C-alpha cells in the first residue's frame, strides 16, 4: 500500500514540477557576499599568532615551559617512588628478565 502511495506522489510531483527562473539571482547573491570579512579574519588570525609568538619569546616562555615539565616529571617520579612496593618491583624485574632470556633463547 505504501509503495503505491509513494508512486502516486512521485508521479504527481513530476507531472506538476515547475522550474523557477533564476534570472541571474544566484550570481548577484554570490557577488554580494562579504569576501572582505574572510580576508579580515585571515589577517587578524595571522596578527594574533605573530603577537602570541613574540610575547612567548619576550616573557621567556621556553624557560617557564621547561620548568613546568621538570616539575611535573620530578613530582611524578617522587610520587611513584614513595608509593612503590619494592617486593613487587623485584618480582616484576625477575619476571621481565626471565621473559627476556626466553626470547633470546628462542632466537637460536
């Protein structure tokens, strides 16, 4: 039943299809679009990027970034060492050595 209705609707729509003439309307609309806004957006993005790079260099951002990375690594290593169960670490080391020896022996 639905297929029949769909066919009837499709036939009706194709029979009563009317083309609306453009008369150059689309071309006029495209010409009126603000190309200047895109150009200004690109210029503003470039200026802001250059300004951010200059400020990063002037305020010694590399030194600050390096300090933050060192601090994070130091704090994480301290946290890892303070919460480590050394018996579990020894067992894991022995297991890794055994697996490594087995892999090396399997190459022969």
